[in-house]
């Protein structure tokens, strides 16, 4: 039983390492394939006369599993409440769309992955073990852990991305202010700064610029950008930019003022964290440092007292 488990774990480990290496090596090809896939699909739909040959040349995943996944996604989208879907979609946007999943894909993955892991445990370990109850309990615990971990991963990814956005705000708006003072418009300055800085904030502004290209006004695009990022300070900055743009105020002055506010806030936050450090250090000191000091200092005295008493 132990040897079989080691074989299974080794197989899963080395298979995962191999898949990660292959995905790393062929990352560019995969990205290009994903981008041209919609164009290829539309072109194939136009050639209806060659549909049989196309179906024969398609892979097993496209012929068999992809229709099932599409039907399951549509079923989930039909059964889930709309406000729940909007809430999950906002969480995914705040996390940066991990694995490019939509709300339906995430819910489908969250429902199927724990069940698949539970069934995998039962298939692998239940036939070779006499303690079926323990195997069922362990499989259920792992399935529940995976289900909860997906929500935790989403919230942790969102917090991490929000911190990166808040950290990059001063430099981003400084470069934007310099570009505007040099004579560039707001849209062209945003495009220039986003092309020079690779950060989550740049990606969010690039998404807003793409929305404006599709016909949305700057006010609507900035409002959607403000709602996508779960940072109160970023929301206040974007509200100031929207108000300045609507009232015709100087964007450069607003950006300079907001940049000063951002840096002051970060300075106060750093001071606050520094003041909290001594309090946080008490827990490891009491648990790990003080007991060892007591053992080193009082240990010989206790040993001598015990020896004299005996």
C-alpha cells in the first residue's frame, strides 16, 4: 500500500513538472494559438462544405470534451443567480483573471475539481485498503480543502494584486504627469506610460483604453476601471480624475496633487507598520526566545537544587 502510494505520488509529481516545463517552453506558441483560435473558428464555420473533413481532423478534446464543457458552463450560468455571478466576476477581475477564467468557468471548476479528487482517492485507495471509512473521510477532507482553497486563492490573489497596484501608483502617475506636461493628450500619455511599465495598473489602464476604442466614453471606461480595482485610495484618485475631466480642470495639477497624497499615504502606512512591529515581535519572543533563555539561565540552578534534594 505504501509503495503503491509512493509510485502514484512520484508519477503525479514528475508529470506535473514535465507539463510545467513544456508550458514554459511553448508559452509563446500557446498564446499565439489562443489569439488566432477565434479567427480560425470563424473561417471554419464559413466552409460548411468541408465540415466532415474538419471534424475528422479535430482533436479528441474538441470533438468530445469541449461540447460537454460548453453545455456544463451554460447549465451553470442558467442555474446560478445573477448577483452571485456578478460577484464572482468582480472577484476574478480584481484577481487579474487567473487562468483567464470567467465566472461560469470558475464555478464549474470549483464544483468538478473537488468531486474529481474525491473519486480519484476512492478509485486509488479504497480497493486496496480495508479501512474504507478512513479513506472516505480523508477523501472528503481533501475535497473540502480544495473547495475552500479555491476561494482563498482568489481572495489572496486579489489582495496581492491590489497591493502591487497601490505600490505602483506613484511612479505611474508621475510618468503620466510628465508626459502630459510634455504636450501629450491624456489617452496618448496613458498608452505611452502603459507600454513602458509592466504592472497590473498598466494592464488595467490598457483595458480601459481598449474599452474607449470600442465606443465607450472616457467617463464610462474610468468608472468601470474604478469599480474593478478593490482599493479605496485608487477609487478616490480615479474619482478625482473623472471629475477633473468632466469639469475641464487641468489634469496635470490633479495628477501632481494625487501623487503627493499617494506618497504621503504610503509614508504614513510605513510608519504605522513600523510602530506595529514591536507588538508583533512579542509573540515569537514569548513562544520561542524566552523559554530557551530560561532553560539556559535557570537550568543549571534547577539541576543543582534537584541534586541537593536527592
